[in-house]
C-alpha cells in the first residue's frame, strides 16, 4: 500500500476520454495483479437518479473501469451495490450503469445474500455482514463519487464501502451507533474488514452544498483520482475541494489508527498537478459543533455540539408520500400521517440525527435545521 494518489484531468463523461484517464492512472499507480482473478467493483448508487445529478458514480466511469480491469486480465469483473431502499439491479438499469457494465465485459452483482466477515482489529465492530460477492472476490475496488455529506461532512472512497452492507441493515447501523464519533469508528472498522485493494474517485462532476449526499448541487470539478490507499485518496480529494481533512471526523480517526497513514505529510500526488485539480468555489459542509467544540473548554464543547445539532424538518408541499423515509428511519419515528398523508417526524426528542431520511429523499422535502 503506497501513500500516493494519481490525478488526471478529465472534463467530460466521454467514454474514450474517461477510459484513457483510468488507464493512465493505472500505469502511474498500478492496482494489484488481477490476471485470472475475480475483481469486485463497488460503485455508489444512493438511489436511481439521472447521472447528471451527480447522486452516484457516473455510469461511464463504471464502464471504463470495467473495461480497464478486463483488459488487465481479470477472469471476472463483478460490479455490485446495495441501495438502502431501491432494488439493486433496477437501480443500475435506471441509471444506465447496468448497460455500461455488461457492454464492457462485466457482470452485475445483485447484493442481497450476506456473508460474515471478521474484523479482529475493529474498535467498535469485530464482525460484519457483507454481500456474498465480497467473499467471491480476490480484488475489491471502491468506485466512489466525491460528494458532501450532512452527517459525515464529506463522502468518498472509504464511506462508499458502507454499501457492502445490504439494504436496510445500513440504517440499523446508524441506530446502533447514533454518536457521530462512534459511527466514524464503525466506518473505519468496516474499511479494515473490507481491505479494499484499489479505489477510483469520480470527481469529474461532484456534489456540493448542504443537500449532499442525495440532494446537493452538481459541481464540475474536472478530474479523476486513484490510489491503492483509500485514506490517502479521500484525504487528497477532500483537500482539493476546500476541506481541512483533520476536521472530517472519520478521516482524522482513520489517520490516528495508523493503518493507512502515519501522517498526512506522507501523501504525494502524481499525474496532473494539484493546482490543475484544485477547486476554490466548492461549497463544503462543515460541522459547526465540532469546529466550535475545538475552541471551547472541556465540558462546554458537549454543550456546543448539543446546541448545534440538526433535526429533520418536513415540507408537506414537496412530499410525494413515497414512504422511503418512513421505511429507512432506524428509530421508526416517521409516519405518513402529516397533512394530506405526507411524511412527518413523530417525536423530535427521540431523533438520533442520522439523517438517513434526508439522504434518501429525492424530492427535497426534508431539510435539516438546527432550530
């Protein structure tokens, strides 16, 4: 595992251009030898939306990655994901990802059967239930989309692997670990268990703003990135769009674990220059409670975090009564008994602030406010 991140400028989702960039990154920073092996690519599909909305990994990036690994001699390239609510295969077909996978020599893997994966190094979790295809794979690759995230501030290569957990089991992990610090450690444990071999970041068009990761605004960034070190990749990509990665709780926690990096100073980039990929106008999501907490005496930081915590607010005019938020809420605090049968939060005092409802609402009917 290196501490290197490969960058390539790529301004459009033109297949030949994207494929050339991915091949170039693999030449600069090769993945493990895949000859005769089964490769599992894990893209991001939050829910089925048009690719231009930047909700998930663009199908062209997925198709180009499939082709690149097939041409490197992989015996089989599986591509799989498990959206929290929607059917996996249906979602892949609606986004155009399924056709790209099959056309370029891959096989779509519907995540619905679990296998137990041990994690002896885990701090919060010692074993996970991953999709069965994980056990079949020799090589695991995260194909992520660079996006803001209301709970975790930023999401990329490491958070993307949360999708190895099947369907609504993901929401249950939020209920199990409602504290942001604990959930961050859960994500790190999950990455230790997954032990991904390589990652490619789709940052040609990312998602910015407070609506991320599902209802933010597309933002043209114009680059792709790759690494065999997922923390280094996330650290670099977050930095390129204006984050201080030390302020992204789970990235800082991962750094402190010392498994991927001993220091962020170890990270180096190759390929395109950082200056070519830098974006100074990206609207990041900050955690005011965490930022203020660093400035306050011990004890008052907990008060700040409580005061600044956000709560879902429902707009009945935008609600389409699809029921996704009711289905995904791990605390079972949402029902469809609001105005005209729209969604509502039944008890704000019991909300665990996981923001799963906000993440899954594709109609912009749920906003997060502090008061």
